[in-house]
C-alpha cells in the first residue's frame, strides 16, 4: 500500500479493515503496522510507528470487525519475535 487507504486517523471502517487485511494476506499484526504507518503519514509524520501506535491501530482493526481488543503485551512479544526472525 503506497497511498493510505484510511480517511481519518481516528477511526477505521469495516471496508478499510478488510482492505488492510487483504493486503496483509490476513495477518492482523502486519495489517496493524500498515495502518499505523498510514496514520502517521496522514498526521504528517514520516517516522515508523512505535508499539503504542501499532497497538492502537490493532485495536481499531479489531473494533471495526466487532472483535475484542488485543493485548498490548502479547502484541509487543509478537512484534519482537518477528523482528528477531527478520534479522
């Protein structure tokens, strides 16, 4: 996704959630990182999102789909595992 598909940094529609999930091949965490990155772009920030920003995007992704909020600690552990695997 080169152009943000979200229209606001505060909410996420069900269609937007599905678009991010489709682009991430169903990987919620990868979709959340993309959402957080695009939210930063819309906010005028070019820096990579931090854990709190990714968690908020993850929360928006799950809320749009009627799901429970994700655990911040579980998400951080998974992000760290993926960083180690990528290295």
